């Protein structure tokens, strides 16, 4: 991005987003006085003319908005990774009373269920907006546990340079929610961002299956309902038992209140992976003083809670959980008067079986065979090393796949004592494959890392490694490196022999005693990428013909009329390949 140029929209995306907000403002003005509001738009350019940028510019743009008086920041963009700088500016926005609204992303079009909500929408205090169409979640809209609300996937909006155009995506859904926030804030200028978020969640129109879901969150945004609703902190009641527990997905927030000493609130928490679930409770949002609160986590139907990890169990607690549903009990029994509180949850993957394999010296040893294993990136800049000792030469093929777009797999292969070879050809959420053909016997190191960012943060998700160890074939015809040690050919399919080009200088010789007549030399199974050459000699080693497979692909069929006598055939290639046999023989063509 050229920072010397004025921050004019040179892409059109920002103009389309602003057009949605303007349309909402005009509609509100004509609807009724209660919905109308006065506003100023602060356009901030954080991406280049191609719509591309980085975390530094995005975080800088948000910080600029906060420092220059913005009340609401709409972010119709996102990154597939968490970042310390962005997390810091999101916390600053909440502390300054600035509400953030962000698009979840459109990755479901390409990645389906592996698509993860983008950042900053994935942060608990940011309203994450998905796309809806025909009363349900739009199929290309990215869903996930962090989704708060949904809005129309397709809109008619302003075009860069004048006129109008149809646009679609969660980028167009986010400004619809931002406009609803603006209406609500204008009506209640004293409300904290948490009040605004909760009111929009509470008044959304439920879509799809009853209750909150990962596709549309709490439902379709309804500004009219939000404007006519008074604030209700404990709107999730009745949730005083496991059977009536309210949804509280990891990575989200809940704002609520206890009505008194006997009030207990239950929440359903779905862990999508094995890991560490953390919950933080705040009761001092309004300077009401400290309160003795307690968090407890239960398995379904259990009478006793799960032991918290470390010294947890109070206002901050962490538990080791397996994939599945749990129930969180929140008690604030020390006060007789109503007590508001906010819960925020987080999740971290458990270390994988290769830990502590973060260096080659600590690499996890595996057997030299074809196998599959899964891993996690449970800490910052995590790199998982395994090591394998090949007893004989072969092909070493490593494929890494991931179940989330927050991982960009990278593979590092290194033979002991030699240089590392890193493979990162594809992008976020896509598989990578690294292959070492004709790998000599010896020790090898395999490193798997997340190339999404330098020093990539922990990720909720897994990767799967498939290691294929294909041992090289033995050339049963050796030694046949010259006429004196040549392998005998017998005409017909039963006489076809198998061979290998073990090195670039390898030459395989064959001899054939012809009865006289027409014959056909047949050479097939030529490895992909190799060029084979067939040379035929008389008994006296006089050259009778030479043919190349270069223009013929994986096979070479050569007819030749031969008088009675002994003949020699010589096969060479431009490269070695010990991973597959070629086949060679001679057929009667009469």
C-alpha cells in the first residue's frame, strides 16, 4: 500500500460497504424518529487496490479509528490467523468503549466445514457476522462457534465512481449489523458495548434449527426489535439447570446477571477437540465491588464437577476436556442483590504425541513404514519434529493435511548431515506434499509447522501426516552390465523380464537367439519423467538400431526383421529410478 497517496478507495469494496450503512440510515430516517440517527463516516484505508494487506496495516487502521473518536468500527475483511498486535488493539477498543463488527469470511465456498471464522471476527468482544439467504445460513458463508449474528448475504449498494451494483458476501452482511448498532447506540448513548452486543443477540430472529447455531449465530439481525427492547441482563433465563442450559461456545462471551443469592446459571459448552477450556468471569464491570463467585464444569448428567486445572474454580478456571458437550455452572452466592457478570471463554489444543519434539534433537522417533498420525500446534511458533531411520534406499513421501483454514502446513525434510528442504507451495487450509525419490539409507528428520505467520500463534485444529516409505526394488537381472553378463530373453509374454535403472550410468544388457523372421522389441513401464533408450547390436556388437522413448511416453515398441543368430539389446536412461520396474521382452511378429 502506497502511504504517500491519499486514502481514497481505489478498489470499490469500501464504497460498497459504506453504501450499505448509508442505505440503512436513509431507511431508518424515513421509518420513524426513534430509529433515525446522525452519523459521520470515517473511511480508513488498510488494504491496497487489490484488496490485500497485512496484520500491521489492519491493526493500525483499527487503532487510528479508536484514537480519532470512532464509536463503531465495521471490518468487512479478515485474516485467517490470530495475531498479538491485533488482539491488543481489540482489547483497547473494548476498554475505550468502541464496538467492533466484523465479517466471518466466505471461505466455506472453498473449504466447507474446514473453514474457520476469520480474525478479528473470531475475538469474543467483536460481533461476528455471517451471511444468510432464504431463511438460513448461506452455503458459502463461513460459520463457526464464534458467529454472533447473520444478515443478508446479497445487497444492492453504491459503486465506486457512481451508480449502483449488486454485491454479496459476509462483507456486505457486516455493515448491516453495524448500522443496527448505530441505531441502538444513538437511542442508548450510555450503553456499554456489552449491552449493545447482548441486545442484538437477544432480539435477533432465529433461523434454522431452534436456538443458536454455528451458521447464523443467534439469528438474523433485527434493528426494529432491538430499538423497541429494554435492556435485560438475564435474558437467557430460565437456565437454572443442565436441561435448560444456554449455549456458550468456546471463544465467545456471555453477559448476564444473577438475580440474587439463590440464582445459578448453567451454560452448555461444546468442545470440538480435546484440549484445555478456560473461562474468565468479570463482576466488576460497573464498580459494584468484589463478589465471591464460583465456576464449575460438569460432564452431562454428572453430580460432581470436573477438577479444575491448577488453582482454578473461582472467577478464572481452566479444565482439561475431551471432544464433546460439557455444562458450566456459574454461582454468585455471596450477594443477595442482583449481580451482573460477563463470561469469556477460550480454548487451547493439547500437546500432540510428538511432543516435546520441538527440535531435531528431541525429535519423536517413528518406525520406517507407511503410517499416519495427527498433530497440533498448541503453543506459539510450534514446530513438530519426527525422525525415521531408513534401513534401505527408497522413496520418502510426506503429505500433510489440516482440518482448519487457520493452518498453512509447511514440511521440512532433512537427511542427517545435509541441508533442510522446506515445502510450502500451497496456502491456508490446503495440503502439502514433499517427496524424496531414491532416498539413500540413513536417518531423516521431518518437521511440520504452521506457515500462516512468523511465530504463528496456537491454533484450534489439527493436522494429519501421512508418511509413505516405498522401498526400492532389487534388479534381479544384475549383474547384466555388459554383453558377457547379459540376461537371456525368450520370445513371448512369458519371457518378459523386469529391470531397474539403478543409477544414471547403469546399462542393462540382454541377449536373444533369433530363429529368423519378424520380431518386436517391447519396452514399457517407463517411469514418468524418464527417457529410455533401446540399442540393438549383432553378435559382433555391430550397431543395428537405436530408439528413444522421448516422444513415445511410457512404452517403446520397435518392430525389426532379424536373420537367424544371436543379438544383444542394451537399455539406458537419462536418470535413475529405483521405485518401479520397467518391463522388457521380444515378441514373434510373424
